[in-house]
C-alpha cells in the first residue's frame, strides 16, 4: 500500500492544518507554553475562568463550521461524512498539534448509537446539541461488581407509568462531573438471562436522585466518579432501542477511532522530546543516558515499538478503507499502545534517575516539567480502561488466533 497522500488528501491535510494554525486558541497551543494536561474542552466549557470558557467555545465553533466536531458522522446528521482515510488524516493532524477534540463521548459514542438505534425524535433532540458543543455526555456502564463482565450489571430500572425508576450505582463514570447527560445500561428484567434483561437509557445528569461523587485518582486528579441512583425518574421516551435489548445497543457503541493513530503520534512525540531534552545542554546534567548502555538500548527499543504501533494503525486504516471492521486487530493495537504508553513513562523516569521522582511541574529541578513522573502514574489506567489487557489478549487469542476458550 502506498502511504503517501493522494492529491485529494494533500489538499484536505492542508485545510486541516490551516484551521489548526489559524483557529486553535492560544490556550491549547503547546508552543505557547500551555501546561501538559491543560486544556480539556469538556471541563473548559464550564470553567469559572472566562478565558478557558471562551477558548472552548471558539474552538468548538471553528470545528463546528466545517462539521469537524463529528468528522465520521454522515452529513445528513450534521457530521462531515469524511471517508476513513480523511478521518485518519484529520486525527493525525489534530494529534500532531495536540489540539483537543470537541464533543467527547457524545460524538464518539452516543451520536453514532442514536444514528443507528435512535428514533427520529431522539436524533432531533440530541444530535444538534452534541454537534454545537452545547451538551457533553458521560457513560454509565461499569459497576462495582461489573466491569470486564459488564453483563452482570445490577442497576435496576422499573417501568412506572411513562417513566423508568432507577436505583443502583455506577462507578468510574469519566467526566460525569463536567457532563450534562448520561447514557447508561440498566437491568430491566432480572429474571432473563443476563444479556437479555438490559436496557439502554439516556438521562439528564441533574435529575433529582442522581448523585455524582468524585473519585480522585492516584495522580490527585478528578477524572472519574461514582454515580448513585435513588429513585431517579427517567421518561420512558429516553429508552434507546427496545426494552431488554440494550446490551446489543450498547455493544454497538463503537469508537470509530480504532486506529490509535493519535497514540502512535503521541508516543513518537514523547520519545523525540525525551531525546532532545536529555541530550541538550540543559538536560544533560540530569540525564543518565551517557552512563548506561542498557538505557540507550531501551530508548532504541522504544523507537522500534513506536514504529510498530504506526504500522498497526496503518493496518487498521487500510481495513476500514476497504469497508472491513477491525476486530482483534483493534485489540492488538489497543493492547500494544496502552502498554507502550506505560513503558515510555517508565523509560522517561529512568533516564532522569532521582530527578525522575520530582512531582511538582513548577519545580525548576524537575526535568521537562515533571512530565514523566506524572505519566508514570497517569498511564497506569491505560491498560484497564476500555477493556483491560487481559481481555484484549483473550480476544486476540480466541477471535484472532482461533484458540479455544478457557
Ligand atoms: C481511566 C478509566 C476510565 C473509565 N471510564 C469509564 C466510564 O466513563 N464509564 C464506565 O462505565 N466505565 C469506565 N471505566 C471502567 C472500565 O471500563 C473498567 O475498569 C474495566 O472494564 C475493567 O473492569 P473492572 O475495573 O471492574 O475490573 P475487573 O473486570 O474486575 O478486572 C479485574 C482484573 O481481572 C482481570 N480479568 C477480568 N476478567 C477476566 C477474564 N475473563 N480473563 C482474564 N482476566 C480477566 C482484568 O483484566 C483485571 O486485571 C473506566 C476505567 C478507567 C481505568
């Protein structure tokens, strides 16, 4: 396969670059000294800081004008209807510039689900508000007793007149504290086999009885939450698909970005920055690279693995381009990417020895704003979220290699 851009792709890439160059707010430009980790569109949108709010709105408007909040949605629903290859180019350029995506789970998960399973009324109510960046969504799937084995979920919804009444608990609800609406899987028939008694419901996150409580992660950040339901009344019109068929609705919530190209670009950038700093005049004194053959070998190994990840991405996009749906191939790329992110973080802290323990990004002694120390901690969940490494290996073993199930 020829990986050089076609003539159309050259033109499209230039358009994306131009928008990023001219419209990306200063707040999100790393070159302007923006802090690592700063600038999440979803939290900026409701920030108390008017500048952060303005940046989020300006960026959403710039993307919305071109349908680029939802590049993969069909044009008839307000997306850009980009081909898989154009989506790939778009993602590449966004990742290269570290420009934040807009629309979060509304764009990646809920919108595509409503397009396939929703009613006309549901699409008319929710899609425009996702596309304008007005409403952000969170995902309520996992429960304390149901993660990898999601079909064991127990949060109960009972039909009562025109409503469902929900009681139970979700956990690890990312961004629920900055979201406006929640989509959730709930149990509507406890007697049925476990996959067949589940329904998919949408609800305003501020509905009485619905409480979102923070979970602070080991990097002392508030990213996810516990979500409690106490007699939460949700109009039955917010059921997506048929009652008790929610498992199949939920299972089709595919993130269309399965190539992990953003992960490959991020890994390449991390490694390039690490090498540049560790060999620079400023960084040489803190770096152990000149003292250790094995460390230099690890850097070389990280380079090889980053290039392998690029090839996984290319394989997936070439499948999508041919109309195929990646399956165990997406698991391979997810597994490899999430483990590489952790290895790169460990490598960075090793290169800086004891300096690699400094946590405060403003400490002048902390190499590269302590980013590797932070990555060391923040990369740990990457092998759990969106399907743990063990689950990915199960998929590769059974669906990919045809091995028998245990
Ligand atoms: C950063 C982050 C964000 C998240 N955001 C959300 C969100 O927004 N909404 C949401 O609903 N959920 C979210 N989750 C939850 C996530 O989907 C679950 O953590 C994940 O599915 C694993 O479930 P669990 O934590 O219950 O672990 P468990 O399923 O209990 O797994 C525990 C361990 O057992 C292993 N294991 C389990 N089953 C098998 C098996 N069959 N074979 C081999 N090993 C197995 C696992 O790999 C793991 O090591 C998030 C998680 C993280 C870390």
